[in-house]
C-alpha cells in the first residue's frame, strides 16, 4: 500500500482532487434545479468521506481523507472555491474533458506506484462518488429520469479513463 510519501506533491494533489472533481463534474453535467443540486452536493461530500469506511484497509484513501493543510495553505480548498468561476470561464465541455484527462493521469500514476488492490479500490471509490451523485436527483424537465444522458456519458468517459 502506498502513502503520501510515495508521491511528489503534484501527484498527491492530483490523487486528492480527482474523486471530488469527478463528483463535481457529474453535478455540473446537467441541470437538477436548486434543490436537486443541493442534494447532489451533499451526496458528493458524503460519498467522498465514506472512502474511509468503505475501504478501511486502504492507506492511500485513508491518507487522502485525513490530509492536513500544509503551511502554504490548501490548494484543494482553493480549487473548489473557484469551481463555479472555473466552469464558467472554461465552459462545461472543457472542464469535463480536463477532469476525464486527470482520471487517466491518476490511473497511470497508480499503475506505476501502487498495488493492484489499492488501485482498484481508489478507482471504485471514484466511480461510486460519480454514480451516487448522478442517481441523487431527478434532472430538470424530467419526471422520472435520475441519471441523465449527459451524466451517463460523463461516467462512461471517466470509467474509460480509469480503465474500469
């Protein structure tokens, strides 16, 4: 099992950022209305934190979820603060493409530095976050559809990038 010490700072930040950003990308993929978006955001944070209980023997996930702010601040919190502006500036398609690309980078990094079980659990954690967010709220304009075609397409791209 790997720990933070096995990764360069930029690599560690990538592994830390990807699960939450996948959830955020799914949240942004389609309109769920104000209440639906609020529920999706709650589920994103809940599922992200469940990594510890869902994978109690995975030191990588445990270390990621117990990450402390370093003296330079917390670049992850800063990235999430600017999430909405980032999506508006880049456009949703570019934002999602970058998240999918980051998933591929994370998969490559884990293949290089982590064992098979730890890698599979990290990828499963990401996919669970994305799937649960997608299944949380009915999409705007739909009486019954919870997972929209846009969300499903994004989840398929994430799965392909992660090679799951």
